[in-house]
C-alpha cells in the first residue's frame, strides 16, 4: 500500500526507530511499510495517522485498481 510515512517522518524530524517506539512496533516494521513490502493492519494504520495528527487518508493512499471480491 502506498503511503507518505517517510514524508511525515521528515516533516517531524523523526527516525524510523522513534516512530516505531512511539506506536509500539519495531523499526523493521516501519521500514517494510515505507517500502510497500508490508500492508499494515487497520489498527496500525490508524495508530500511525493518529500519531501525526492527520486523517488516515493523508498517510495512506487508496488504490482503486486493486481487485476486490465484489468486482467479480
């Protein structure tokens, strides 16, 4: 899932480790999310957006071309 975590971290002068500690995950999780190798749970996505004080849609980018079960 595309995201702007790296941008928000830079705006707040945060390392991956500081963000990870603040939301209760390890640094590798933040790295994997930033590199789009790991899709965070909804709970984790909300924790990240709340940490930055923004709506979840400002951090994570919805992709409409992803197939869903309803599109069969």
